[in-house]
């Protein structure tokens, strides 16, 4: 249905552009749109690991710097001038070192609690969550394919029953007999049953399609949030220049698989 409207216009959301399959660049058949999204998330795992290591190194530097400043503030060099304005000024210089050491120590603790720890927690749950999403959507997709196959099978059966009924009706017109009438009744019952079976299969397909649609939208929106990105902000104010929406648009433009969503079947 090309006339479909995007669910989140102008946002280049994952939930709008990954409904179809796409040819695998490696030549291994096709890959589902949702699978491409999972691959993107998993590729970002290495960057996440390196960012965690970067923060850990920054914490070490802050801790070592704070330790050295504190040690220097306790140094006895030039301490003989204990009275007068010079002595007071020199004491203030040393105190400022101790104060600065405390600032860097608190900053290292802040990095650990607000950046390193959340990154570590995210990393621990990341692979498990991605696998869970993959299995869940893949299972719904298999159910949808199974119901679609059932619909096609039921549609074929109905066609055959209708053809059989038509043939027996023609036979009755040629030769009236009780047996021919009985055959028509049986054929009509079978045709009606085949029609009912088709309607039931279509209903099951539509239920599966609605569930798959709902879960695809919910899960793709969750994937695009990138919750861990916000934990990096305390590291460097420059990261405030990061534009997740622009990054997503560039990636979606290059990798999108299709924006025509599935719809209910109608008989």
C-alpha cells in the first residue's frame, strides 16, 4: 500500500524504514530489516568497549593527579617563612593544591559512579538484551510466515472445492439423479467448510501480523534510543555537540530496507 503514511514523519525512525528484507551484502541470500538493526547495535559494542576503557584511563589520571597534588601540598619546601604576609600567601598556595586535589578526586569519583559504572552495567546486559530481542522478533516472524502459508493452502483448497462443486453442478444439469444431487450437497458442504477454513486462517494471520507489527514498532523505537549515550556527557562538554537524530538519519538513508508496512488480509 504505497499510500501509507510514515509513523514518525521527518524523524528517520527505525520503525518506518526496516519492514522489508534486503539482499545480504555477503551474498548469503537476504537479511531481515530488523536483523540489520541488530547488526548495527552489535557493531557499536566495540566502540562502547573502547569508550569504557577511555573513561577508566581518565579516572586513573584524575586519581593519580589528585594524589600527587595532595602529596605536594604537604611538602615542607619553603616552609621556613611561617609569619607575615609572605608566609600566609605561601600557606594559601599549598592549601589551594590540597583543595584542587580534592576537586580532582571528587571528579574521578563522579566519573566512576555516573559514567563508568553505567557503561559497565549497560555492557553486561547489552548482549543478553539483543539476543532476547532477536529471538522474540524472529519467533513472531516465523509465526507470521507459518500463518501466511496456511492461508495460501486454505485458499488453494477452497479453489479446488469450488471447482469440484461447479463440475458436479454441471453434471446434474446434464443428468438428473438422486446420486448427483447428493454429490452436489456433499460438494457444497465441503466448499462451505473450505471457505470457513480460509476465513479462520486469514483471521489467525491478521492476529499474528498485528502482534508482529506492534512488537516491531516497540522494539525498533527502543533500539534507536541508545540510552547509554547520555552517560558520556560528564566526560567532555564537546559531546553535547553529538546529534543522535542526524546520525540516525545518515545511517537509515544508507541501510533502509523498505517503508511499506504489513496490513490485514481481506477476503
